[in-house]
């Protein structure tokens, strides 16, 4: 028999009420707390364990706290707050009750808060006030046309990594002259298209790429504006898959080789040196790696300029983290106050600066709504099988990433239990959340939080599953910004043999 004892706890992400649970099959006690695992001191558990099981000894191995989605209260602060909040026991995004959306449009469904995105952008724009600086949205994070339109209208340029992304910018009403083209593997065709459209700058990632851009430009009778992406060998202290500025990453040109490549570029008639670029990784939650990288880039700028090559702009990449669990990434405005201090102190405060944020503009603005299909108890584990899967939301399967999962309605339909929340895809890696305490029954709708970035843009048709619909919420209104993909949509490009 599971035994529970209610406790009270404090802390921004810890709900007012936490629950202490032990099971006979698993004498390891744990504290359940909203959206996160916390290591609690062992002695904290001892008195409660002994009251529940006076004759048993508490398992001495370390214990972890588990998300108490079942125990979230109206006052719990969620990743995505204040736009994402409970009112009258129902989860809302801005002024829209998400259950209404799920009922109207079905699930899986991605919903984004317009206000949340514009507020996130404003944090950068505040940090740039009085400076020559601009945000170029890294659209790989979420490339829905309506979001691109929103950011273009709000004054953003774009960072693209393929011709497809460039075409999206143009289709959304963005301008090529506001586009930076990054990426390690640009093809000749992509380079030609971007040159003909007149993009702002290519961020060059290797010597052969530099030479190909030169050749393509000369063949078209054009001059390609370029920056070289320097790899500053700074550890962003994030997941290895999203570190990009270390020596063993495939990105950029080694710090020690950058000057030589600029000297080479200077000799190539199809190129015009515009700036320097750097991006060290993603989901960065501290200021130090940025300061280290900036100082290393500025050292290079001094060297390059001393060889008669003016650097007109500094592109400092993206990478700022968001809240998935209990992370506290610096506010963009605060981060940039620090970085401007470095730039001013070194005499670069009047230089044109560009940044390429993706995740920090859209990540916390989005949720994925998913309906519980089946609750499947198991010997070792219970499974909560939902209708969203790794093809919709690949981050957990790809990076073992954490997304908080909460109910749309705060009623308690069933006894809370610990579940792995999994999708219907035929892979054991198809999970959205592990060991989540939920109080769920089939038909309930859950929200996977912080799902605005690197979810739909990484989605696939695996298992011939159509991609989810997407909705942009603007106060009380919502706009369908992507139809649910049908099987006919998927089959359209395929051909049977004669
Ligand atoms: N710029 C470049 C070159 C990138 O590779 C990335 C992401 O990997 C970004 C910008 C956006 O990063 P983030 O979404 O972490 O802000």
C-alpha cells in the first residue's frame, strides 16, 4: 500500500503542498514537488518515514524529488508564467483556456503565447537601447511563418541555416537584407540563391567554404559579404549536443587559425569582410561563458584590425537558456548590460552588434497539449500513454531533455501515481517525461511545457504520424497558424512504381 503524508514547502518552483510517498514495493521515499527533481537531505525524510513504517529501516541510498503534477495548485509558478497560469482550476495561456483549445482543435496541439514572445524580445531590445545592435531571430528554434512574421514586424532580422529557412523568411514578408546565413554545410546552390537575394552576411565556418563562397560570387559577378565564425574554445556548460564553441565541435574556425583565414579572405576578390561571428552553444544559464567568449573574440578583432581589415560588426550568436525545470538563466537585458560593460571597457561599445537568439525568444512561450490515451500499470513502471510522441517533441528522446508536464484541469480524477509519460511510437526512446507523479485517467489532457523551441521545428513523420497543429494565442483570441498534417499531405510526394 502506498502511504502518503502531506508536507508544506517553500520556494519558487516548489508548490505550496508537497507530498511524501513511500511504496511497499519501493521503500525508497521521495518528495514530490512541481516540475523538478530536488535532492533533499536524508535526515529530512527520516521522521516521516518512521511514522509511516515504524518497523522498517529507510533505504540509505540517495533520494530524489519527483514532480507533483497531481499536486499543483493555482499558485504554482510554471515555466512560461505569467502568460501560462491556472485560473479557476484550469490552465490558461494568456486569456485562453487551453482545454477549450484542445476540444476545438484536437491534440497533439502546440499553442504559443504572442505576448510571451514579444516580451522575451523586449528583454534584448531593452539591453540594446542607445546602442547599434539588432536581434536576428535564429529561426531553427521555431520556423512557423506566423512567428517569423511576428518577429519581422517587431524589428528582427533572421539567422538562417538553409535555403529553406531563407525561403521561409521571404514567404513571411521578411527581407533578405536582414538575413545572416550560418551553418557548416552551405551548398553552392544555397550560396547562389542567398547572394542573388542580397543577404546581409554569410557566417563562414571553414576554409573550403570560404573558397566556395568566393567562387560562386565571382561566377555571378557579385561580392559576398562575410564574417568568419570563430570557435573560441569556451565551455558553455550545457548539454554536449548543444555545445558548439569547443575545440572538438564541428562548428567554426579554431581561434588560432582565424587571423590566417581573414588574411586569406582579404585576397579573394569575390568576398568583402564585414564582421566576425561566434556562437558557443545553447541553453546557457550563466553569464561567464559569454564574457569569456566575448573577450576572446575581441582579442581577435584587435589582431585582425591591426592587419588592416576593419570589422564592422560583431555577431555574438544566441544560446541564452530558458526555464525547463529550475534553471535561472540571466535575463537578456541584464546579460547585455554586462557585455556592454566589457565592450565599452575595451573600446568597442560603438560597434554594430548582432545576436542570434532562438530558444530564449520562443521556448517558454509554447506548450504542447496531449490527450491521455491509456493508463497502463506495469510491474516495474506505470505508463501514461499520450497522443503526442517523439516525432512531435523530440527533445527528450534526443537529449534526455526535461519538460515539465502538467494537467489542464486541477481536479484530481484518480489516485496519484508515478508514471513514465510516453507516446505511441514504436521506440522505447519514445518518452516525454520519466517518473512523473500524475493523477490521470484516459481522456485527460496534459500540457508539456517549455515546448516553443526545438520541438515542431525538429518534428518528423516517423510512424507516418502527421505533424501537430499550431496555434498562436493573442490575449483572448487564438489563430490557427498550422493545420494538422493529414496522411494525404504525407503521401502526396511519394510515387508508386509503374
Ligand atoms: N546561432 C547559431 C549559429 C546556432 O547554431 C544556434 C543554435 O544552435 C543559434 C544561433 C540559436 O541558439 P539558441 O536557440 O540557443 O539561442
